[in-house]
C-alpha cells in the first residue's frame, strides 16, 4: 500500500514537471515569435538600431543570389534602405510572414517560414516571395538572430 502511494506521488511529481517544462517551452516560443515580429517591423522600417540589437555579433546572412556576409555589411545595406525609405523611394505596401515554424533547442531555435513583401522601389512595383531558415540564439535572456538563409519561391 505504501509502495503504491509512493509510486502515485512520484508519477504526479513527474507529470507536474512535464507540464511545467511544456509551459516554459510555450513561453519561450511566444517570446521568440514576438521578437521575430519586432524584427520584421524593424526590417520594413529600416530601423538599424533595433536590428543591430537583435543580431548576434557573429551574425551570418546568406541570400539566394549573393555570397554570405556578416552583421556589419548587412546593417550597411539596411542603412541604405533607410535612406530610400525616408526619401520615399522605397515603400512597402505589405510585408507578411507565413507558415512560421519554430523548433526550440534549449537556448537556440531553428525558425522556418515564408516572407511575402510588396511595394514600390524607384517608382517600380515589386514583389518578393521567399522561404527562409533562421537560427536564433538566446543571449543575456534576449533572443537574437544568428543566421539567415533564403530561397526564392517559384512565384519570383
């Protein structure tokens, strides 16, 4: 009888731990989703300061049509977009993230999804449709993007 009680208490404690870990994981995923949304808004607005804060120092960026480059070079590109955005030369009419999937691995996460952006650049309409993979890591309790890779969809 005592043995059965001990087993029941042990099982209940284990279940409580499983539920607590699941809740913690859900909370981390929600924090990362919010960070990704903030990142997307900062990208559209060419907000160099916010993007700088959301990238790791060793950030690697790879586009489907270029060589991989680091944080400094990517932020310089964003600064150029900031000038175009401020002057009205570049304007987004929509920027959507779809099919966002997050897989957490402790203090890191692999994120996949799709970005569809539409707008006007130098008086010409544009539409970009990409699938992406990001690596996010947690540094000092803040999620930061460590790597980016994209591939154009068939619609491009």
